[in-house]
C-alpha cells in the first residue's frame, strides 16, 4: 500500500479491509494519482465517500468542457474505493451516468460523493453525484458491483 495523505479513518479502514493483500495492491491506484484525486471524507455510518478532482487542461474535449469519460473515471475512482471500504472484494459490473450539464474548466474542481445503497446477495448497489463546490450537480451515476 502506497503512502498518501488522506484522512486517517480511510487509511485505517483500507488496511483493515484488504488485510494480507495490502502489499499486493496499489492504493490509491495510479489512475487516481494521474487525475490528482484527493480523498476528502469517508462517513462510515452513512457509507459515503467524498473525493475531489481538479479540472486539468488535458481532460478537455474539443468544445473546451471536461470530457465525459474523465467524469466517468472520477465516479469510478470514488465508487471503487468506497466499495473496498464497505464490502468484500468486488468489481464493477455495470455503471450508468446521466449527464445533466457540462463541466467548464473555470470550475476548478469537481467533487464526487459516492454512496453505498444496499447489498443483495453478491450484488452491491451504489450511487454517485458529481457536483461543484456549491452543490450544483453535473452528473448522477448508478453502479452495480459483483462480489468475487
């Protein structure tokens, strides 16, 4: 497990959840680092994780707005770690995003709040909201994961 500055409760829970696998995993993953993501807060009681991602020039599409795939990656980089904190090892089976408005570079950052909804057998259900620092929503996402 790599060293990263993130809230102590998140670091402790990652280490507890992955156990002996911690030396085989890269936490955070290289894609999270490449996006310059930041873990902001994990609310264990409500099963939510808040992350922040800067809007980088290289993430813009020809129209000058953040490319949808980059936004999807930010969602995946929030729900994925959340799934590790709330459930046994799992993987994304299906993820759906509803884009409500474009993300302009002047916003500075996008914030992603992931929420664990429920478990049904081997299926895990999550939602995520991508928003600005004022709570204005850009994207709403749903994700279903499958426990190994």
